[in-house]
């Protein structure tokens, strides 16, 4: 009986639907330099469909698999972005006759590449193979659509986000979209709160942390390192990067044998919920010893010295009244073996040191030599 009802529902969708994409909020620009809202990765494009729910509607989400490193759909509930449900790219069943290019061995430019999702209250019948739910009694609901690292720095446009149509849950007929609500993008907490952080002496390892608020569940836990830091100081960060799926060129196939799908390290403006500068895996080949070393500081002298030493440089673009730095290191879709045995452990966990600028320029900030 449920299959019959689902068939009737889906058959009624073709006519007179109302498109609801005007309710999207978004931050689509990608690149190394931000800022990016939601404390996000600057290499990620975010579309957020935020709507007021009364339990009477479901939504049909239609799009094309992007040429990107990672795609996810994730619901959150309430103004504080409570944990919801998620679908990752490999979990999405393509439309009949289409191909999911995120599956192993499938060409990245495979065509056609269409998908359909059902976004419905958790009391709804099964309406399609890719159904993602939200609490029926929660008023404020959001669907996050994430595109990570679009191929060859192609910028995601609003028209690239999937279309969304509203339907009445009881009749299956088209319904009005309803109203949206403003999702918190940036925050305005004062920078002096940075004084509440400590300043570790010497070298300090990153710590594991789970950001539940609007976090990407494909990451699981993040590694983060933070410290007080003045603008006359430099941060030196070093770690062994995991192997990753090398698809940034847009050519070739996905390969699940890599340790992670994607990794990045971001300098953030934590009080204001901003990702400032992010280096991603494809930008940072490891050195001869298999390590990536990143320098975060200000001024052409620091940049020149970093590059001379074979390190990667990210500029310090914190607000002028900033008191602290916080670095977020994310691994997306880590393999089971890597997650259990090595992720965020030993050399795979970043270590950092804060040094005066003149100490770094003199070559005396390194701890591994």
C-alpha cells in the first residue's frame, strides 16, 4: 500500500508545481582567501534552503551532480542548527537513466547526471529512493547543500543549486512555498573574548573537537589548534597529510582506496564565525619527508621566508583587534581503516608553534630540525 501511495504522489508532481529556490541563502564563492560564513571552508560553496515548517508539506529537490570533490545534503532544525539527517554524494541514487559520477570507477564527466531528493517530515510515507527527513514538529528547518572544491576553481552559481518544489503532504498536490527565516551566517561576538584562550608555550598538538552547530557530518571530528597571537607573531604548523582522492582536474575517476576524500586546514576568525584562509590538499604537495608545513603571519618578509624554506604561506587577515588564532583541520569521508588507526594521531595530527616574527625570520621557530 505504501508503494502505491508513493507512486501516486510522484505521478502528481509533474504539473503546476511552485519553485521555491527564492528561499535559498548562500555563500557560493570558493578559493583560498575568504572570508567564508558558517566558520566554513573557503573552498566550499554553501546553499541553504531555510523554511518555516508546519508539518503539512514535503519538497522535491532536483539537480545535477556537480563536478566537485564532495557533495552533501544535510538537514538541521531550530535556530541553533540542531543535528539532523544527511545524504552524501555516493549515497544518492541517480535518476533512471542517469549516472552518479561519485561512484568508484565512473568517469567524472559522465552524462546524464540527474538526481531527485525528497525532503519530508519524519512522519511522511516513503516517497522516493533518496528521502531525507526533518522533525515534523520543529518550526525552523534548513537544508544545507555543500559543494566542496569545484573543479579547476569554477565558481558555483545560484542556478547550479538544485531546484526545490513544495507539495501538500496529504494530497500530493503543489503547495505554496511558505516563508523563510534568516540563518545565522556571521556572529558579532567581541574579539576581546580571545583573551580567554591560553597561549601554549613551545609546540602544541591540535585537539579533537566536534562542532555540532551546522557542522558537516561527513567530517566527524575536526582537529583544532588555538592560541593567543599578536600581529608581530607567526604561527608554524606541520603535519603529515593523508592520501586523498585526486579529482580536482575534473578528469579520471573517484577511488575509495584513498585515506580521505578531501582535507583542508583553515585559519578562522572564531568569534565572528568566519573561515578566513584555507589551504586544501591539491594545493599542498608534501615535502621530501612527507610533511606539509604552513606559515600563518603578516608581511612580505614572512611570506618570502616561508616560500624560501619550501613552506606554504597563508596571510594573517584577522580583524585588527583580534586576540587569538584558531585553526580547523578537517578530513572528509575518512576511510574506515584510516579513521580507526591513524586519523588525527601521531604525525597525522597537526602540531603548531607561535613565534615572534624575528625568531621565525632567523630560522629558529622550527622544532623538528
